[in-house]
C-alpha cells in the first residue's frame, strides 16, 4: 500500500526559531500514523505546513502524488486533506447542526451550489454524526456554549462530515474526560475503519497512540528523532531521553 | 428566524398593510415614509456584511452615491442630452424630454445603477477583502470619503456643483392624486425595500447564509474546511451593492438635485445610520435591522421637528446606550431572553433517542 502523504526535507523557521528542520515523514494510505514529541517540538508547525496554513522554507509535500506545498489552504482542503485545531475551532454563534451542515464537502461545489438548500441527506448525515460523537441532544445549542471537550468532539464530527481522504488530528483527546477517552479512541478507529479515513494524529497520551497507531514518528527540537512501530519507538532510548527532560 | 412562522407572517402582513395605506393616510409625510423604506434597505444591506458576515463596512454608502450618479447620467443620456453640456449649464437648461424618455431613462438608470454597483463591488472586494477587522472598516470608509472628493473634482458629472435631475412629468398612474410624483417614488422605494427583504430572507435560508455566518465566526476555520470564502464574500457585497445602487438612484430623483458631499456620499449621516440602525435592532438577525431602522428613523424625524438643535444629541445618546449597555440589540436581547422561542434548546436523552442511529 502506498503513501498518501509524503513529506520530504521540509523546514520551517519563525524568525530565529527553527520549528521544523529537514523533516521526512510518510503517511500510509488507509492507516493511522502517530506523531509524538515534547511540547514545542514542532508537531503543530508540521501540520500547519502540510495543510498550507503557512508557506514552508524548503522541501516538498506531496498528497496523492501531487505537490501541495505551494497550494493554498482551501485548495488543499478541497483535495480531501483536512485538519482539526489544537485550540479547537468551531463556529461559535451557530448551532451544532449548522456547524455540521456548512461542513459538507466543498470540492464538488460549483458557483450556483452556494444558493442551494441543505438536502435531507445532509441533515440526516449531520444528525447521525452528532449522534456518533454523543452531541445529538445538544444539537440546537450554539456551538460556543459547549464545553471545550464537547467542542473538540464537534470539530471531529465536522471533519467527518467533510468526507476527507486524510484527516490530521491535533491532540484529539486533550481536554477530554479520561473516562470518555476509551470511547473516543473507539470512534477515531471507526473513522479509520468504517469511513475509510487515513489519520495522522498528534498525541501526548501514550496510551492512545499505542492503542491506535500503525506507525509512530517522534519529533524533538524540530527534527525527527525516531520512527517505526509504536512499541519500538516507545522503547527507543532517544525518545525516552527527549521526553524525560534532556531539552 | 423570529419566533414562529405564523408570527412572522402576521408581522409581514402588518408591515405591508402599513406601507400600502400610509401614503394615503399621512399624505404630508410621504417623503419621510419613503425615506424610511430606504433606511430599512440600508440596514438590511449593511447587516449582510456587518451582521451576518462580520465585515463591518463603513463604506457601504459609497454604493448609494455611485448608484445615484450612474442613474442620473443614464437619465440624461436617454433624455437625449450630452452629459458634459447638461451639467455645465447648472440646471439652466430647459429640460425638454418626453414622458416616455423620462420613464425609460429612469428605469434603465436604476437598472444600470444596480448592475454598475455590483461591478464596482466586485472590483473593490478584490482589493479590500484582504483586510480584516478594523482595517476593513477604515479601508471602506476611505472609499466613500475618496469617492465624494473625486466626484467633486469631476467636471463631466458637474463636480461640486452637482446635477439637477430631469423633472417628473405629469402622468396618470394615480389619477386625481395631488402628489403623483411623491406616490410614484414612494411605491418604488417601498418595492425595493420589500424586494431587498425577500431576497435576503431567501438567501439566509440557503447554504449561503450558513457560509456567511461561518466566515463571521471563524474565517480561518472556514478556509481550512475548504469553503470558497472569497466567492461568498464577493457575492455578499455584490448583493448589498445591487440594492444600495437602486436606493441611490431613487433618492436622487426624490431630492431632484444631487451633489457629492451631502447628498450622494453622506458618510457621517446615512453612512453611520446604516450601522447604528442594524446594531440597535440586533445585527445578524433578519428583523433586527428593520426594527432598528423604524425606531431610529422615527426618533430622528420626531426630534427633528420637536427638539430642533438637540437632534444630534438624541441620536448620539441612542448610539452610546446601544453600544455600551445593549450590544446585542433588541432582537438579540429577545433571543437571549427567550432562547426556546428561537429554537435554542437542549433535548433530554429520552427525546434524543431513536434518532440518527450510528451509535
Ligand atoms: N506562529 C508562531 N510564531 C512564532 N513561533 C512559533 C509559532 N508557532 C510555533 N512557534 C514556535 O515553534 C516551535 C514549535 O511549536 P509547535 O506549536 O509546532 O509545537 P508543538 O510540538 O505543537 O507543541 P505542543 O505539544 O505544545 O502543542 C515552538 O518553539 C514555538 O514557540
Ligand atoms: Mg501543538
């Protein structure tokens, strides 16, 4: 099975801070890839580079065998490569259903589709995805009134609504009640198996990563420190050192 | 979005009935009520940008003035005059056009004003939609101010001395009426405000409304989700401009004489009223701007007659109280007060069960 995302030699600096240096990373089609690393190691920066949120300083990013490193955010999103935000971003004054309905895939949209009405199929899908993440009862509330964890779940449901090929999740379990994490892991896995979405997941929670990922990359100080099967990376002495403070 | 459907239907009928009867009931106030319809149109079109989409344009008045001038120029041309000669005569020309020429000129002029403003908004959007927040507000304010100055220096359209428009001919549309011209323009103003309302009411119910709100709540997120944000923003401004252009064309003909600073691009009066009315009624709602326009206009006219000299103080007070204590506006306040009536509710697990089905 091939790689749906291939990152080659990507670097990104903010002023003097080198956030990513010469990163190589593959996301295998249909799999779950994990990305770990201490705070400030450059994980979110790499996500931003992949989805076109900012221009990169050098290197190449290919999605589905197409160079995307010079494309703009919307174009990349419409190709089917989507991300969620670490800080969670939803449309706060709109209710959950509206948040879902405007998250339909826009890649097929032509000019006149702007003036179309949401279809019954859209509504059904919105409802069933809200049910899927456990927000059905709250669906008429303004999304901004939900708790942080609930907003995370809503953002995840919105991403699924968009039917992406690949979804980049930035710390999906951060702020989620520990007792709900198992349920969330299960949902993430189902997004992968049932909906066929390839996942690239940033996580600090090792249990989550070990439970889900097929391959794991570890970043430290902006560079890839180790990669491979989850157990191998977890037991890698360099990874342990990086996490235990030597930075 | 207001309460139930029957309530909204009743409200519509009441407003419509008032609009149709008012000019015959209060013939002395035809012009003021006509202006009220224009104010409603102002508030509705401003709210599309500022309320629904979160782009606080302070320059929407530009399209009012542009429409006014486009309409006037077309009317002169259709009347068979050379625009330069016509304006150079400062109204001294004995305008001699047929009734057909007048009405053809007026309607082609209004259409040209609408289309011309759409065109202008697309060009301006291309440059100004890169600006966000206060930069967009001040940038658009600059457009309106600059337009006033530029037109003032443009001799062909009369410069600072303005243009006197062709006069309304006698006609038999309202036989026996004392103020035929007043009625004629009154109903055109009312029709354009009603059309604006119906258009945006429809628009907000389509995906377009959702996209506008998404841009307002978090434009970067909307981009990240693949929404064609530039397309939506451009079309939204184009729709606003379309109706504003028409209102400008009508207003020019009602006042007969147009000039750039006070009449066509009145940035600190009409240009600010648009914003104030939407905020007062409740921005981002359909009926809020209408309610705001009615209240604001009535208070403005009443203070004008009874509190002369204090009018600006009164209007200023309304704006201050609104912005400091009452930012959500009247309809926004109602929505906070009675959320259930606006469909904001939590469902118990019992009612939620059995729906959807994935989990
Ligand atoms: N917009 C920015 N401007 C300047 N510096 C930035 C910016 N974003 C990130 N950085 C810097 O780049 C480095 C990497 O940050 P990044 O957010 O990618 O880390 P991260 O691995 O996602 O960390 P965390 O686990 O805390 O989310 C940090 O040193 C950070 O200070
Ligand atoms: Mg991060």
